[in-house]
């Protein structure tokens, strides 16, 4: 058993709710549920009974709870004794960000961290989602803001931003296509998508291209697009391509790059594409400055199941 598993279980037992325990630990509810499920499989017993009103501790869980609280208290005392001497030392939090990160995202998280840990300095580096996650696994990054939520037991993640994407179009194309609700995706079938490479964020690329193809829009293969140096498709390239009137590109409503004359942003009717940004960090991390940073990012998706036992979405 790991300390993080015991902490997840005791938090759920104390709160009586997986969603409340996840918020307390700055985890997604699915990550917390998976951690407790893993602990139950290791022990071969059910620790919690899940029901619509929340969770209750089983008889076996009650036995573990008493022992876990003692172990965690000893662990925390030992940690405080060791780290207390270095608490005043400056620290560096290495943060990876993609292109087109929502404007309010980083300032909000950095301000929260600075208020609680004024001696922590953030180092911000731009990289594709794939490069960030690789750096995270290699120990070269403390937290990644990525377009994908990795299915990896060594990582924890929270949803940091959701952006219904619209399109950038040449003015005359927008006037021809846009209606009261914006542009329907299938209306763009005669235009070429100026998009990012699959190497940048494979899962997100597959989601986007599947949606485009299902609406009759052809997509060039990744090898033709290139990977733009592993960094991403910069705004200047997008705008130059759209300016010719034969292509479109995807962009959120709060796109921070000023639009040149002749190009306009239109919403996509029905919001068929929603871009998500996830904060991802090592599951073994116990940094409190990182926890403060992540807590400020967590937008906590609503529980759509009506039950603490299982969550959809």
C-alpha cells in the first residue's frame, strides 16, 4: 500500500463522498475512484459501499481506517520534521504550457501559489502536449498543461479549461456561410483545415479529425503537415493560411492574438468541438506549492451520474 492510496481512502471515509474527497485532495473524481479501487483490489476486500447519497465505510474499511489514520499521522510528523528545516528555501515549479493557453489560466494559478508560497518561483516553458507529458515522465517538468488527460497510473490530473471552438474565416467566406447560430461544420467541407500535427497531441488530433471527417471535411495526413518543430502551429501561420480564403482554422472565442483586417471569428453552431486543457502532475508528488497551483486551476466537472459511486463525462 502507498501513502497516497491510504490518504485517498481516509479522505473518502471522512467526507462520505468521493466528489468532496476529490476536491479536498485536488484530484479528479475518476482518479480518486481508481486509486481506491486499486487499494481494494490489492487487499481483496471492499472498503467502501457506494450509493447515490455518497459512500460509507464497510467493516473491513473500518479496520483499515483506524490503522491508516495512525500511519498517516506518523508519516506527516516525520515529513514535517525533515522538511521543516528546508521550508524557507526557495523552490522552483517547472510548468509546461501549450500554444493558445486561455489568458486567465496561468495568472490565476500563479497568483494563488504566490500568495501561499511566496518563495516558490515558476519557470514557464512552451511545448506541445506530447512533449510536456514526456518531460513530466522524465522528471524534467513538475506540472503540464496539456490537451490530453493521460491514462497513466503515475499521473494525476484535473480539468483546467474547456473552450468551445469556433473558426477563423476570411470575411467574405464568413458572410456567405454564417447564420444566426454561427457556421455549421459541414458548411466548411469545401475549405481546407489548417490544423496542428498529430505529433503535438495525438488523442486530441484524432478526436478533431474524426469530427471533421464525419462532417465531410477532408484532412491531410500528419506527414504532410509536419510537426512544426514539435512546438505547434503558430498563430501567424494560421492567419496567413486563412487570409487566402481557401481554408479555415479552429480557434477559441477568447483567442488572444489580434485578428488582422479581412479575417473574422465565427462560432461553430452546436459546439461540435470542445478543447480541454488538463493540469497533469506526478501522482507521487507531495509538493504543497504544486497543490496550491493545481487547486487554482481545477474547474471540477459536475457529477452527471447523480451518484458518488460512478461518474460520467
